[in-house]
């Protein structure tokens, strides 16, 4: 059976767009952990941050990821901070082949700040907050990922195809 595919990466790297295209390419079901959290809580991620704070969001995020263990035939797009907890990183590696979507910081920032809906960037100096988070997280993406894909010069279709090619090269982790 083909392994699940898990997309990790910083805000703005294109996890959702590339994930949806991967679902079309493979026929696997697309799941976005932030969407599951928002549905379960009945409000947006920004509202969860505003009402209950980041810690509470991280707990829900952890429970949501843990509940996906054992699910088959999925493409899972994760929130940018899902890799912060070591137990989440273990869970993601159990769920499937993990690919890190990366890009040049300017490119990521431009995309991440475009929507205005990301709570961690709703601060006085969003670029400073972005740079700080990115510097603290890069090694965690590297740690959890089976491979890294630089999407700076790729459109979403090309990124999805390149992701799939790389993921298949790393699928032996799931062969018994
Ligand atoms: C977060 C990224 C967001 C969302 C939440 C926290 C983060 O997801 O989970 O706002 O800590 O980087 P995206 O990466 O899809 O923006």
C-alpha cells in the first residue's frame, strides 16, 4: 500500500495548495490539520489563538495529529508549528513520508503575510517575528523531514510532482 504523505514547512510555503494537488495526483484524501482543528472548535485558528491562547491551540493540534495515527491513504498538510513538539514529530513520521516545503525567506514572508489571517504575524513588526520563528524552527523541519524541497522557483503543480517523486524515493521506510 502506498504510504501517506505529510507536508511540513513554515507559514506561506504552500502546504495546502501543494497538498491539494498531491491529492489529485495520487487519489489520496487531502487533510489539513488546521481545518480539522477549526471544524472541531467551531471557529477559526485566529479566534482560537485570541480566545484561548497559543498553548491551548498547541494542545488541540497535538490531539488532532495523534488521532490521525493509523489513518491510511491521506495527504496531510500540517500547520507551520506542528513540528515544535517532539511527540508531534514522532507522530508525523509514523503517519507517513514527511516532506519539508522550503523557500527563500522573502518569498515565504510575502506569501505568509498576504492573507493577514496568521495570528503569529499580527504583531507590530511582522518581519522580525517571522525571522525569529523561522530561525528557531529550521532545524526542527530538518529533523522531522525525510526530504526537503525548495519551492522558490516552482509553481504548485511542479512542486507537487517533485514532492511525489521525492516521497516515492523515501517510501522504503514504510515497506515491510
Ligand atoms: C502556525 C501556522 C499556521 C497555524 C497557526 C500557527 C505556526 O498554519 O497552524 O496559525 O505556528 O506557524 P500555516 O502554516 O498553514 O499558516
